[in-house]
């Protein structure tokens, strides 16, 4: 059994607009890197999985430049992707998983690259294993939350499970409570936005933030007027692929303002751009509405509202949300993401024998 302070772990978190990765020795990061990707940079790739080689080479190049000895890596842990609905936990990357990551039953997402890149890098190392942990398809929904309005279109669970769970547990520790004893609303603000109702350790309801549910985000439309969307689909002006790209990739801030960078929009607002201010405020408005909806799920018995993700660094945006929801419950802001550390902690639990990796089938 390995000693925690000696174990070296590489963690990889591909997002829609960035690639984040880190090397940990035990639970201490010794190298952390974030590479941002503009819409123009990713435009040549038709499918997200086509970005596999591009992103993998960026990671390996940066690790080489940092003089990281890859032969010492014992685990490569990637963010989980759009697999079949599964229970939470750590999973070994196997062939069945890679097949589903490449040809996902639920569609495309940058997190699909996490397990694929992790496996490929681990395969090239002398003594490393590849894992994913708490993928975006973790499903803990109450049955009533699955009902949409038509039996052919059930609501499904796709959200930032890894970060939401990590931040919720971090908050619970900070107030000396158990996550399983709290009712929390957790908001992830990134390239996609998800708002989850955490009821005593289970995410019993959450918007499907991938391609058409909840608030709009830097590059996704969120919920749309359904009738108008259907009529748009049948105008003959757009292919199915173009409509789907409009919903995920070219929606939200990209559609309104031509950028997927919330920071750029924040700068426009500060420079007095009234249209940018309207759109940015509208995104905050929709986030607040979703928080209100999740408060009703928890029957307003809410111990805290936790705001996390990259956009949580923006005090202007966060304050727009807080002023609308602060009467529901105390609001706590955890800027950025704890996903790289959460991945490392899950990998460490396997390497030290604390837990056994689950098998995806």
C-alpha cells in the first residue's frame, strides 16, 4: 500500500473553453496549469473528440517544459464524461467506457476527453492507472424530478457533479457538519451553468446544463421557448447539426455578444456597454431564478447556497445573483473550481486502498 505523501497523481479536467491539469504529490499540488481555448481556436474541430490529440499534446508539452518526471506518476485521473447514468464514485477507465466516451449515448461534451486522455497517457507510463471520478452523469434524481411534460422526453441528470460534490463537502467541513445532514443549493458557473438541489447528500434535482435546460451560459442557450425552437427547426434554414451547435457551443454569450469569455463581457460592462450589461445581467437573473426553483424542491429548508466555478470570481456577476436570493439562505462563494484536487483525492483513495475502483459496463 502506498503512503499518501509519496503518491504522484496527474489530474486532467477538459472544459468547454479550457484544459486544466495538475500534478499532485499526495494531496499537495506541485504543478497546476490552465490553458484557455478561444472559439476560433476550437472552430476547426467538427466534434469535441476530434480535439483529443490537440489537447493531449498541449498537456504533455507543458509537463515536459515544467520538468515533470512522468515515470513517477501512479495514477492519471480524468474528469468523467457523458456516459450512461451511473452511481457516484471512482471508475477505472476500460474499453467499454472509452467506446461510450467516443460515441456517447448522451451527446458531446468536453469532459468526454478526460477519460480518453487519461487512459492514453497512463498507457505510455511504466506504472500508472487511469481513472475517472464522479462524472457529469451521476444520477441521484428523485423520480418526480424526471417528469418533464411528455413521456418521450424525460428529464435527465447531467451536471458538474465532481465540483458540486467537492464544494458541498468542503463547505460542510468548514461549518463542522456532515454533507449528508445538510440541504444545499450548489451553483456551478462555468462554460455551462448547473444549479443542484443537494438534499442530505443526494442531488435530487438539477438542471441539465449541457444542451437546453436552465439558465443560459457563456456558450449554451439553456431553456428556450419550445414552440419557437420547433418552428425554427422546420424553416429549412438550418440543419440539425447547426441547430444543436446553436444550442450548445454558439448559444448564450456567444450568440448575443460574440464571445464565450465572461471576463471579456465583464470588461465591456465596466466600459459602459449597455447591451453587454443587459445580457450579462440577464444571465445572472436566470441563475437566480433557477436557485429559487431549487429552493422550492427543498421546501425552502435550505442550509446554504454555494456559488462556485470560474465566473464566481466576478464580484459584479455574483452580487447580481446574491441580491435576488439572499433571503432564501446564507450565500457562500467558492470562486474557481476544486475539481483538480477532487480528482486527485479520489485517485489517492484508490492508490492507498481506501476504496476499490468501480467497473463501468
